[in-house]
C-alpha cells in the first residue's frame, strides 16, 4: 500500500474519494474547509482517506476490509506527521463516539463528548493548559459570557453590564477566529476599552475551545436537520468543562430573535448546563424598538454610514471604526 496526496479538483481522485466517503456514511460539506487530503491505496484502489483543515482532522474513512488493523494507525500518524512538518503540533478531531477509543489508543485525549459526538485533541497543548493560563478569581458569584463581538456594540455592553451588577466576577470569553471582519486582537481590545469602567470584568481569549470552527464540523451527522442540535450540545459540554474549573456558576446570553441557530444553541445550553451552571437569557437591548445587532453595524460599515454606526456602538468602538474605515472596507471587498 502507498500513500498519496489527493487533488480533489481532479475528477478522477474526487470520484474515488467521494465514493469512499459516502460509503462510510459521511456527508461532504464545503471543500474550501479542507487544506489537504491524503489517500492510502492498495494497487489502484483507494482504501483509506483522511483530510485536515488547519489543525483539525476531517473526513477519515476506511474501506471495511481494512478496518480494525494498521490502516487506521498509518492514516492518522501520516496526517499528524504532515501537520508536524508545518510546525502544527496541537491537533483536534471530531468523530463518532464508537471511534473514540481508536483515537485514544493513538494518544488523543477527550475534550468533550455527547451521545452523538466526541471532540478529542493531541499534541503540545491541551484544554487543561488553556484553563491553567486563564486568570483565576475569587468570589461566590462568578459568571461568564461568550461573545464574538464583531464588532463590540451597545448590545454587548448591556449584556456585560447586567452580568457585572450581580456577579463578583464576569469572564468575557472572546471567540478567537480571524474569519470575522474584525480580527480577534481588535475585538478583544474593543471589548476591554468599552468595559474598562467595569472593574469586575475579565476579558479573555476563548482560544479554540469557545464556539469556534473546531466544534462545528458535521460531516458525519446522518440527520441534516439535527446538525445544529448535535453541534451546539457538544459546544455546551466544552464550556461546562471550563466552567467547572473556573467555578463559574452562571452564564449570560442574549435572546436571539433573528438567528435560529443561536436560538438552538441557547436551548442546548438550557438542557446541558444546569444544575452546575445556571443559564440566564436576557432580552436584547433595543433603541426604542430597534434591536441592536453587530450585523446592522457591519452593514452600515459597508455603506460608510457613520451616523448609523454611532447609534449602535460605544464611543470607543465608533472611534476605532471611523479611524480604520478604509481598512475595514478593503476587508469587506476582499470577502471577509
């Protein structure tokens, strides 16, 4: 058997890959979310394949005749070595529970699991190290908020302010994904600037553990209508593990009249977080009856509508947008 790199833009390789993927009950999502794909061949027959996107292993499939032997170990080890050659040493995989132990045998550790899915990791970093690096606080009423804040609006400020009034400390976890219009470093800086008067607020980087792409692949979930439910349940389990270590007893979220997916996420948290973590859902802040949203701000940025932007954001955010408007417009034009 030999290992080859598969060019999925080549119809010959794509057809082989697709046949194997689908025969193992996997569903093909966006090919743009694949960095590289490897295949193991016996003669000219593709018997195993695996892909990765950044540091996440994806689309692992093995012909039934080659399961239960060394083919799985060879495939995963080759993918790990390929990432190591790119100086990537912290690796995630998202898989069905029945395959969990196979990854554990290869040195992976479980980050979180549900009835339907498991998130594992291996390498030179772990969720334990992430938790260890976070600032530790004292007090009985420790709460948390997870936000993208793309950008930080008066709505985000309201949510943090309400939590700070009833908490000894509020952790604000910022989703760390630079696929947003505002970079992670910018979003963190804007949240810190917009809450600097709230002395009991800790703004921290969510790393790859807080509502990031790592927890949201769905290529092995059979029922497409259940994808959001299964994904958000797993993500809630990841949060619950972090909350336990930090003694977080309450999480604040805003209601989501415009986003069915986020509403499903809130429902998943209501199911999974209690009793250890209480979930408090606040009504979204509105100006008269106009609900504030980051989507409206981004639309106003695209239109260079400074008056509308100023209506929805703190002065610190407005100053940043005004001073960097041309940069933001270039990012929009570049498809960010």
